[in-house]
C-alpha cells in the first residue's frame, strides 16, 4: 500500500479569509493573488511522513459554500482534523470563530483535532486581532493555534504538520 493512513481534514472559516490559498500553499506550494479558480474542486492531497508513517492528508475546501451558510454535514463526515481560519485584518472573521466551533461540535466527530489559524499575518499594518487574544480563545476552546501567511508561506507547513501529528497521535 502506498500510504499507511489517510486523514481527512476540513478547512473552515468565513469567506475570503484565505482558506483556498492556505490549502494551495500546503499541497502545491502555490499562491494565486486572484483566487477562486478552484470552485468545484472538493479536496487536494499531499502525502508526508509522520513518525515514520506515510500519511496522506486529504484536505477539503468549502469551495465557497460558507457564503450561503450551506456547509453541510457531509462536508464534516469522517474528518479527523479541521483548520479554522480567520483573517487577522478583519476582526469579525475572528469573532465568528466561536460560531464555527459550534458548527464543528454539532456536525463533526467529538475527537476532531482543531487548529485555529490567524491568516494574512504578512499584513502587519492592518492587524485587527492580537495574537494573545486569539491564543487565549484557542486555549479556552481546546484548539491549537498559529498565525500564518498563505502569501509568504510563513507557518503554513508547520501548522498543517502539527495538525497531522496530533491526529496521528490520536489514531496510533
Ligand atoms: P477563502 O474564501 O477563505 O478561500 O479565501 P481565498 O483563499 O480565496 O483568499 C481570499 C483573498 O485573500 C484573496 O484575494 C487572496 O489573495 C487573499 N489572501 C489569502 N491569503 C492571504 C495571505 O496570507 N496574505 C494576504 N496578504 N492575502 C491573502
């Protein structure tokens, strides 16, 4: 067999926070300034080594469903991990994170591993959410937390690998 595990991961969060770009950065090391050429593509994969095992990350994009509040329970089915993304320059996208956590609690498996991502950390001048505040929220909710930038690539690899390691620790 090619891989030892396949881990389904869902990427969630408000519209335009950078979900598609984070996924593209991790799976293909790409970033497109003009996004949304990916509507219709359901997931992308990348295989990595975690603790000497071949782990295929199967990462699902909402493909814009969140705009219509139509992210369905099928999207969450079988997911072992979630990247909950907000935009550090748009405060309401962080304030909505609590709603996304509720959505996960309602539709996803109880043991799902969740990483809160403050994306667009490259836009330092426009920052509207302090890292400390997000870290405190994450701790209170039992989420892992990292800021990242899909544009520069900073912390993207590290955050996805951390999520995969935590999932691996749970299943092995
Ligand atoms: P989605 O709707 O959450 O999937 O968001 P997209 O991935 O389509 O990104 C929305 C917009 O934010 C696009 O114009 C991207 O180019 C931009 N964007 C995404 N990630 C970053 C980032 O890390 N830094 C900056 N400066 N812009 C970003």
